[in-house]
C-alpha cells in the first residue's frame, strides 16, 4: 500500500489531502464529543450535589430542631417533676408545656413522653397513649445507652394502630442527679416525611434513606418498584462502588450530618449505550460526507496540479531524446506557467550550448592535429640530442654529455602529456637544470636541497621549481663569483611549502612589491615567476601560489604554496590536470 501511494504523485496528493482533511475532523469530533459529555457530566454532577444538599439540609435542619426541642423538654422542670413524682395533678400543665415546645414541628411529627417503665404518658396523638415500649431493646434501650443524645431508628415497635410511623427518635429525660426518669419519643409518619423532602429533588430522581445498618427507612415510588435498599446494602457491605449496580442509572450516597442516616439518590444515566451510539453514528455520517466532499475536491486539485507536471515531464523526455526544439505551450500565469517559461528558456540555452560544444569540439580536433604535427619538431630535437650525447661519450667529452642528457630530460618532461609529477621527479628536473648552469657558469654556486622522504611522493605541477631557480641564477647570482641556492620542503596545515632561497644581490622593495602584485605589466623579465604563480592559482585557487620576500643578510626567498596531494591519489590528480 505504501509503495502504491509513493508510486504516483497524484496518489500522494490525494492521500495527503484526505489525511489533512479527515484526520483533524476525526480528532475534533472525538474531542468535541468527549468535551460535550464531560460538560454534561459536570453539570449533572453539580445538579446531583445540589439535590443531595437540599435533602441533607431538609432532614438535617429537621433533626437539628428535634434535638433542640428534646433538650428543652429535658430541661423543663414541670416535665421532669411530673415524670419523676408520677404526679397526675399537673397533667394539663404538662400537656401545655409539651404542645408549646413542639408547636413548630407538630405538623410533621408526633411527640410522646414515656415513663421509666416504657409506658406512654403524654402524646400529641391519642393513638399511642398508654402503649408500652420495651426498655430492654429498641429505641428506649438505645436512648438509655446514649444519654444526652438524640437517637434515631427506623424500626417499628408500635402496634397496628401506629403502622404509619416511618421512623422515630428518642432522648432520655434525667433528674438533677443525672438519673433517667423517662423518655422523649418523636414519631414521624410517612406522609409527613415526604412533606419534609418536598422540592428537595426532581421528579425523575429516586430517593432512598438508609439507617446506620444500611437498612431502608424510606424510598420514593420509583425506587419502591425494585428492592433497591437491600441491593444497596449488599453492595455497600461488600465494599463495591454503587455505580456497578446498573448500566442505565447511577447512585449517589451522602451521609446526613450526625444522624447516622444516609441519603441515596438514583439518577438515570445521561449517556446510555443508545445515546452514545447515536452520537458516534452522527459523527460517522458527518465524517463520511466530509470524506466524499474531500475526495471530490482532492481529485480536482490533484488533477490541476499533476496535469502540468505530466506536460513538463513529457517535454523533458523529448529533450532527453535529443529533440532540443521542444517547447511547452501554456496560457497559465501561475507557478506552473512560470515553470513552463523557464523550461522553454532552458531548452533554448541547451540547444545553443550543444551547438557551441559541437563547434568547440571541431576546433579542438583541429588544434590536436596541429599539436601532434608540432610535436614532430621537439621529438626530432630530442632524438638529435640523444645522438650528440652518445657522440660526446664516444669522444670522452663529459661536459657535452652532461649538457645533452640534462637538456634531453628537461625536454622529455616538457613535451609529456602529464600535468602532475612527483616532487622527486620535479627536483630531478631542477637538478638537471642546475647541472647545465654549473657548466655554463663554471660551477661557481652551491645547490642544496632539504626534503623529508615522505614528501618526495607528493604530486606537484611539472616545471614549477626550474623557472624559479632560473630567476635566482640570472637575477641573483649571475654577477657573483660564488653563491648558493637553498631549497627547503616542509608541510604546514595540509599545505606543501617549497622555498627557493639565494644569497645573491637581492631585490629592491619596489621589485618585490611588483612581483607580489602579480601584474604582468610590471614584472619585467621575471615572467617565470608570474607563469608559475598563474598555473598554480588556475589549478588550485587563490589560496595557493608564489610569493617573494627579502632575506635579512641579502638575497631573495621565493615561497611556493601547494596543496598536499599524495601519490596514492594520482589518478584523481591527473583528472584535475586534464
């Protein structure tokens, strides 16, 4: 698949257009859905927290008032005296005190005073008078075990006349010595309990009230349809998350202050499986429509881009085949139009260059023929010198033999097609020239060469040292009875440095400046210096070349700077010189 796409520019454009268009859409759709769900969940959680707070505030406020009322009755001397002395004379006063203290909550709860023996003596409801509760278990036992605490229980200990009681709370009544002399019991009916929770939760919510043992005390109608209390208790007892109960709804639990009760709110799941499928289906349909639109646009754009490329490719193929008159006709004014114009210009210049190269090749062929003809004369001279050398040896004339042999070696190198020779070979040619000049001038000057063995195999342009030695002899030592020429070869920073020094008459400052300026019109007779410098610079660049300087004790020093080219890269070097 990858190779299939990479095999065509059009397919690449189409693929990347679709990728650039669809991938961001998919990513944005995914994140938008997640953000939407997150926002709805956050709002949902905030609403749930508000509903739970309302339930907590309603029940918590109610039990706080119960706690205050029960404390007031516990401190009421008339109530204490009546229960302690078991005096019936103050019955009406006791009722008045009971009704006065409970006036705020009597519409939602019934208040009762029990004796130490568990008999109801006073009640705001006539149904429970003279009924008895056990002091060994139940609500009275719990109150006795926790004095000065309002105890809340959902257990129904009443007779059939009080089956509508949903839950009750109790507190002990004590004398001045702290001894229990009776009980305050508050009963809450189911209908009254529902009125407490009015407007605390929405109709779509289900409310379950659990006691300390996680038994269900109260539940709304939707929750009554299922045994939700027992299920919640089982889940809580096992330490499991309430969210594992159902995939279609969630449960939220919150304690109600100090009462030991807990409220559980059941709310339907916002994003059910069906809703999530619908959201992702809509996203998939939008993505598919976008994909179809993107493919259409991508095909149009890719065709618009690829067609001129094909045109240019075909034209280049024709040029490659040799049809240099090929031109691209276009009316486009965009980049492709400009590319077509550039191609036409290039093709025209290419045709002109080919024609010029053909003409130059013809001229070169003519020059080679002339050069080959011109080589006949140097070869004839070389052969003649060789004959003279053997004649001189036959007659035992060593000077003539040396002159002829040295001149022949120099001549052979000069007519050779090789542009680069080893430094050793170059110094040999220099020695041949020095031998000739010694015979000419009677051997009155010394010639010394200092070179390391590893430097002898470096490649240098031929005949770069001989012209400089010639200048040193002619301009420095010609008018002296003796003298010396010293050649030193060294390396520095990948550069080959050859210095030719003489102790001759030296040069003036003006002459040195003219030489180093490399102005052919100012150098006079030092044409060899300029020629060597020109050859080096044309071959290797302006970093290299020849320079001249004066020696303090008299004389001149000429320095040649060349690149270090090992004999191992001779083939490369020959390529440079060709």
